[in-house]
């Protein structure tokens, strides 16, 4: 009975991860398309001698947003940089504890980044983009706490997966002993 409940929870978590990843994929795709269109327009206008004054600044902002939201997507897909060659040399118990410790450090880092990012937004409330003075800098920099929260969700899912791996292995071993 407990195994069915655990399996149902794992399935629900898997469906959530899949949908969450799909939403982030769409966000990243839209940002890529907008950046590509903006850069193409900038080149075209510059070619005809009518350079857009906001082109460079907006392209930089879009690239930063793409990087932050792309990092959230990479977290969902467990696609961030790691050292699997080093970790694979460790015994199974040490691998598990190292993985859990690493996940906790990642969660702490992004919680801190999100908190600092959110605390800076009120300071930036009076600033705006140079070329587009009607765009507040707090809006531009909101990507930091938002993407940190998105990464926290993804990394929490990864931590749950790590914790469940042990319980699944233990239940399989217990079944084999009966």
C-alpha cells in the first residue's frame, strides 16, 4: 500500500517537473525569438543608416534574461555543470551524501541570491534604462529574484529525487530480504 502511495507521489512529481520544464522551455524560446528579432532589426536599421538608439541596451538585457531563465531550465533538466568522473569514484554511500550536501549548498546559494536580488529592487526603483527612460531598472533586474525562485523549485525537485533514491533502494533491499 505504501509503495503505491510512494509511486503515485513520484508520478505526480514527475508530471509537475515535466510541465514546469515545458513552461520554462516556452519562456526561453520566446526570449530567444525576441532577441533574434531585435538583433535583426538593429542590423537592418544600422545598414540603412538609421541606427536604433535602444538596440544595444535592450539586446544586453534580453541576453541576461535568456541566461537566467535558461539556467532555470537547465536546473529542471539537471543540465548544469558537474564533476561526474570524480563523484563516480566514490562509494555509493558517499555519493549520496555528497549529492545531498551539494543540493543543499545550491539551494542555499540561490535562496541568498534571490533574497539579495529582491532587496536591491527597491534601491533601483528610481533608475531606468538610459536609452528607454520609461523602462524601470527594477523591472530589468527583477530577473534575478524571479529566476532564483524558479531555480529553487527545480533544485528542490532534484533534492527530493535524491532523497527518494535512497528510500527506493532501501525498500527494494527490504523486499529482497523477505
